[in-house]
């Protein structure tokens, strides 16, 4: 399980990004990097974490590399790992 304080911080970043369109891309990019860091700290591969979240490894990779934005749905799935 991921530390609840870390997840709460990620939720706050996500909500701040949604509220502030001007700064949103910077905040979401920060969140993407945090997801990658958490995955590595958990010792999980992209495929393993994506499987536990119910998304494809390609989609998770795109999120981590900031090619796609993190959705609220994906963030919620992350909390269930």
C-alpha cells in the first residue's frame, strides 16, 4: 500500500491543477513524475503497476513521461494499489 500522506499530497496537486489552468500543466507534470517515483519505490514494473490499476502499461508510461495527463480516475486507481 502507498503511504496515505503521499496519496493525499498527490490528490491536492491534482485538484490544484484542475483549479488553475495556467499552472495546471506544471502541476500535472509534477504528479506524473511522482507516480513514476512511487512505482520505482514499490519495486514494480510498468506492466505490474498498470495491471494492478487496470490500465495498459503504454498508458501508464505516457502518464509518467507527461505525454498524457493524469485523470481523476487513474489517480483513484493508484490509491487502491
